[in-house]
C-alpha cells in the first residue's frame, strides 16, 4: 500500500514538473502556416485552440524555444491558464 502511494505521488510530481517546464506562445492565426509541428506539442493546425474571434492561437513546447517562435513572448503554464480563462478565449457562462 505504501509503495502504491509513493508511485502515485511520484507520477503526480512528474506531471506537475512537466507543466512547470513547458512554455506557451500566443501567435496570430495568420502565422500558423509557419509552425513547425515537429518542434511543438501540437500535431497539426487542426489541433490548435483558437481565440473566440479566431484571430489568435497558441503552441506549447518543452525545452528550448523553436527558432520560428524567436522574439515572441513565452508564458508559463500558470500565465497561459490565466490568459485562456479571459474573455478573448473563453465564452462567459450564462447566469
């Protein structure tokens, strides 16, 4: 039982650390054609999440910033969650 608990705890810690090391970059929808999907966690343009007005999307990656994203602002997991919960990305729930 203790071993199972330790294994679960270790797995949760690994997942948490992966998010802590992951970076996110918001790009204009018009830039999607320049994304090298072999360098980010998404697999194609159809797997991207877009802003409500479809003008922006974002990509996530681990490690060094891909060259096609050079000079763009990168965000942490916590920062991108805050951005994506905003009115540009998430519809308000009716009361």
